[in-house]
């Protein structure tokens, strides 16, 4: 081994699993120690099974790795889960019980009181929930959750506004890319030339998860933020990139200039800004009238930066704005890798 930390990817053949593999292939701290998937794929070379959808070439070394069953022990102190939510729960718990730190992209454990739901720039302190989780459950390891892909972009953009002015009311309407539905995802005859104004469970995730992420840690638990949220979610014919139009009402009245200053100056804590996957800045503000756009702005910060534009006064609330995030990077695998980097930076997982 190279001195890097071996990690495991569960659900490695799916859309998010492939993104994990792509991001980890040349990572400076991590290397893929094992790939795991369903029993239908286990025992076969990864390159033979996977229908590779990433722009980068699949590494021959990783392509030759034999897919393992989704059960411990596997060679990795950190386990990234891209499993389907229907099967993820007991598998992730089994790895945590065996001593692994499981960073999950599935919804299964996100809203459990002792599971941190993390956007490192916004709530890195919530990682301490894993101490009470391990005590209560008797686990050697722990589960840490990555939020829903649309929530990830929204909550990061809201973090500096909530800190500065106190978000009280929020209206959000999303335009979400087809890659958020996985592969093969939405049938072409349903989405081409069309907009689907419903994504199952998505509105509820935005409403619940954003409050937990922006809540306050107190006495070993998170007190959710108390703002009201009205969310509408729509699937649109874009490959990657979730865009949200947002109107925000504050507890302390603020206009566009103050909001822009808060957004532009926002940085995560020092332990986060220095992580390999962290963009600098995490929020990029674009003042052009027709930006952000998925085709032009999605890859800012290697897909980890959220772009905010069209910040202006709102005639009903205080401000309105447009938020764009990369749903499979910031909203999924990239942020999960960043969470794992935070575990290393804090000394919870040791290198070498």
C-alpha cells in the first residue's frame, strides 16, 4: 500500500458509486481498498460489470478489482455508501458495528437524532454527535450522513445568511437534473421536451434536512432551525446540476447588498478550508443577469462550489436568489469524500 488510507465503496456500480470511484482514484489521502455491490455483481471484475458513465477513463487497476459482497470485513476504515435506500440501513449498521466510519449518501439514517447530517463548511461541529451515537448503540464505528442533493446546495447557500440575519421563512422551487434519478433514471419520453413537477419525497427532504443542518448543537443533540419552508421540486431535461430559485425572509431585516456581502465573505472553519476537496470559496457569487447556468457554472470549485446569482430584493420576503449546485459532487460523492477528509483532519482516522 502507498501510505494512503484504504476505503470501501458500497454500491460501486451505480451513478453515485461511480462518482466515488472517479473522485477516489487519484485522491491524495485515500485509495480504493475494496468495491462492493449486489450479489449479482459480486465475484466479477469491476470493469466487466460496470457501465462506466464518468468522463474520466476507468483506471485499469480499479477495473480489475473483484467486486465484493456488501458485508464486513472489507479492507477500509472508511466506508462510502451509495446503496439504494431500500437495502442500505442494515448493511450500513453492520459496517459501523464492525468499527468502520460509514459516510452514507442514502436517506436512511439522515434524520436520526444521533447521526450527524453534514455540510462541513456549515456545521462541522455536528460531527461530535458520533460520540453519543457510539455510546448509545455500542458501536466501534459510526454513521455520518450526507444530505439530499438539492438540500446540499440550498443549505450551503443559506448558511451565511442564517448566521448573519436569521432565516425565518423560505420559499424554494427546484429544477433538478436527470442524473439525480440515477441510471437509467427517467425515461426519455417522459423528460425530453418536458418538466415533471414531482420528485417523490424530495420536498419533504428539503424541508426537514435544511432545518437539521442549520440547527444548533446543544447538549449532544441538534436543535433544528425553526424557519418555515415551502418547497416545490421539478425534474428537468438537464444532465447534471440542480438549480433552485429561492426567496428568503429574515429575522433581522437585510437587503441584497448585505446578503451579497455575507455570501461573498463566507468561509468554513480552518479545519475544513484546508481539506483536499474543499473549494475556496465554497460559495461563488455571479453578478451577471443570466447566471448561474448548469452548462457554464456547474464545475466551479471542481464541482464542490455552489454558485449564487440574481440576488435582489423580494417584494414578499426580503431577498430572492438563484442557487446552482453539482448534484453528484457537492450533492453526493464529493461532499461525502470531504466529510471523510474531516474525520482524518480531526484525527478520528489516522493516515499511514
